[in-house]
């Protein structure tokens, strides 16, 4: 199908882009991997499309003071191969490498993925497990939202009208941490039916720190804090995995019921915890 008519803009600065979005009729274009299909299906019919590609600096992946800053326009592939990501937050790189196929990873961006907030997107599991922060810019200035508060519902975030995701900030993973992203990919789309991201830090025979992020099971990604607390309290991987998703809403569709998704989340949390522990020093 062909989209409705729209005007196309290529601002050279963030300020110009923000001004173009002021009247509320415009949509940002990043990689176009989600927006263009929606426009072609006429599920989205923006009056104008504001392409961020010409704005300098939005692709940079940098590290400073123990934190990694990933520009919103960094593609999944750039994140997958970035030496900074590999060295400082490898869990995010592992999630990026699991997204779709190489064409999607070459075009799609992290800013577009988090703003779109598909309940089955890969990044959100890693971002909540990494306690990432989403940096937003509007005409009124910048603000930061914790990833666990950013994903509010299916296709719904804490972003307000006129805001642009400019970067994602992640604290460096410690070198001694173990990590793993486990995904059950839908056979047709490649999106996760369920994806689980795990970080663990050992302390002697126990676990000093555990973070578990889950995507695909419900309307938005969440941290399995009950399972994290069990691991930190001395429980084994199987006991902790068995409570993942307890009390959380689930998504059902023709491919997988909500209960099956919860079951998958638990099975794959168990595998991800075990794999992360083998990588922890
Ligand atoms: C065949 C296929 C397979 C895929 N498989 C997977 C998969 O396995 N896992 C997965 O996670 N994803 C998958 N995706 C989705 C892909 O990751 C997209 O890249 C992502 O959802 C959107 O990113 P984008 O840069 O293309 O954004 P766009 O499509 O350009 O934009 C998406 C939405 O976000 C808004 N937006 C974009 N950038 C910003 C910004 N900086 N600030 C504010 N709003 C913004 C746009 O206005 C639009 O509403 C797949 C997509 C396709 C087509």
C-alpha cells in the first residue's frame, strides 16, 4: 500500500527538528523500520516526517566517567560491533545482535526502538537489566527517565509530545560481571516471543548482585525483582527462575498464550542465569 501524502524535512540541528515538531502533526523518522510500514498500512498518517539523519552527533557511542552514552541514531549493527559496547556493556551488544536480520540491524536505531516501545522489542530487556537512562530533549530542555519507568505499556512510553530521544546512558558493567541475553525468536518475524537479559556478580559462593529484564511476555519490559532478590538471598537459579513473571500481566496471541509466554520466560531466565554465572569471574 501507499502512504497518505506527507511533507518530508531534513533538519540539520536538534533545535530545528524540535521546532518542526511543535505543531504536533509531525513524526520523527529514524531508521524507518517501524514507521514506514505503519505509514504504508495507514496505521500512521503524519502530516510531516522529520528525518533525524542529518543531525550531527546523534550516532556517537562514547564513554566517560564510568558511563556509556549511546546516541539515539546509532544503529543496531553499530551497537553490535562497537568496541566501547563490547568492552563496557556487552549485554547491550548481545541484545543488539539478536535483532531481526542484518538489513534491519543496518537501518534500525536504538532511539527508534525505545521510542516505538514494541512489547516484543529486544533492547528493553537489556536496558532495564542495565538500569539504563533514556535522555529526552524538548524545546524546554533535557530530562532523563529510568528505563524501568520509560516503558509504560504496549507502544506507550513516558515520552511527552514534542520530546526526542537523544541518547541512552548505561553504567559500565563491571569486568567481573556475568551477562546473558536469551531469546525465543518468533519463526516468522524474528521478534522475541520472550527475551530475558541477565547480569550477575558473584561474591564467594553466592551472588552479590542480580538484574533480570524480561521482554515479550507482557505489554512492556519489566525487571523480575522477586527473582533478583531470591538470587541475592542465596537461592539457586531454578528457584529464582520459577518466580519470574509472577503477578505480571501477559500478552496472548495466536502464536503463544500468556501462560505459555510466562512459562518460556521462566525456562529462559533459568538458562540465562546459568549462562551468566559461567561468565562471571
Ligand atoms: C522485518 C523486521 C524484523 C524486525 N525484528 C526485530 C527484532 O527481532 N527485535 C526488535 O527489537 N526489533 C525488530 N524490528 C524492529 C526494528 O528494531 C526497528 O529498528 C525499531 O523498532 C524502530 O527503529 P527505527 O530506527 O527503524 O525507527 P522508526 O521506524 O524510524 O521510528 C519508529 C517510531 O519511533 C519514533 N522515533 C524514532 N526515533 C525517535 C527518537 N530519536 N525520538 C523520539 N521518537 C523517535 C518514530 O516517530 C516512530 O514513531 C524488526 C523490524 C523489521 C522491519
